[in-house]
């Protein structure tokens, strides 16, 4: 089978330098999404982002983005595409979910030793009390088909769930019942900050002028699951604009907090040598989203 990826990707492992804000439960924007009655309040500290608060530049609307097409082998399980937009360049990782499954791994760090794993990335915000287990994860969540209570997080305005029965689903504001359904169906799910819903940008707690490298779990223009990441430091507002320029319908922020940006993927097939977007994991890393062979 021929190799899908024809781009130079060796440099990807060095450009990722996240400065992400962990969940601030004192933020002024609250959410109606969390079933707060079922969530213990764990005093997880706020981790401040070291990013620079740059003003958002008024860029013209990109009507026809420049896309670098990459030849695809239909037997591959992931496609990886570099996309150029006026708002900054993107890396798009698209899994073939007809042959893959998703889960949330808590309390451990997935490694390439499990060669069925095709993609790993950070999921929900986390605190610094690693010994608290699931209570150290921001928001209620579902891992391995089981429902767990996390700590309350007012930045969690949306959620994502997946199960073999229902497939990938995104929810804005009201998602408590969706997490319960994912658990009943033996799936997974987590809450995070929503960026795009129904093809439109939504209000975020994170300032649009914050500048860094960002990653989001998305529903693309075809209605398929995809992970998008900026290929250089951009403002948060420009990252959202870049996603909108590609017709992204849903976008949920993904990362645990400052420095916890461990991520790898295999560029096509099971057993392929993994490509690291960031190879180092940190001691407070509490949860990861995995996409692996069914």
C-alpha cells in the first residue's frame, strides 16, 4: 500500500509550544451545560496562560483558501493535510471513523507501544491534584463507557461524545443528557470550551487576542470528524477564523492546560512510525483522547 503523506513533516515535532489556560472556575461566563448538582467542587488551581494578548487584526474574508492536496491511499486510516489560509496555516488530521473508534484515557499517558492507536491528543482541562483521579478533570466525562464526575468548570460551554451506535456528536451548552447517553452506549465524552457551533463562532471566555498554537476537535465541511491545529502561533481569533474559512461546522477546544500538549499520530496505517507533535508528557496530564483501530 502506498504511503499517504508526501509532505515534509519532520519539523512538526518542534513547532508546538502551547500556552493554554486551564479551567478558571471564577470566570464571569458561566455555563448552563454542566449538571452541577452531580459534580463535586474540587479546588483545582487556575493555570495562567503565558500567551501574549495581541489585538485581533481585521483580516479580509478568505473566499478561496489555498489548499495543498496530498495524495491519499484509500487503505489508510488517517489523512493529513496542510492548509494555507490568510489567517494562518493549519494542519488537518482526518480519521476514517468507519474503521476506527474513540475513547478517553484518564490517569495514564497512551504510548505508541499500543500500535492500534492512530491518534492521541489532550482532551479536557485539568487541575494540579493528580491524586484526585477523575475529580481532577474539568467537568463530568465518560471514559471506557463509564460516567465520572469532574470538578465544576465555567469555561466548559460545549461537549463532544462518541459511541459506535451514535458516532461523533457535538453539543453546545446543554449536554448533561448527552454524556449520560454516551455512557449507556459504551462510548466516551468530555466537556470543553466551544469555539464554533452550527457553522458560526460563539462567545469564548478565552480572549480572542491570546496568541499561541491551538488545537480543536472539529466537524468539517463534509460533516466528518477532524482535528485541526495551527502550524504557528496565531491569535485565538485568527485560529477560529481559519477554521471558519474551511467550512468547519463545529469546533471544541482541546488541551489540558499549560505545557500538557503531548500528541502523536500515525500517518496512515496501523504500525506506522508515529509522528509526534509534542513528545513530552507532564506529570499532571490527566486525560487523553485516543482514536484507534476497532
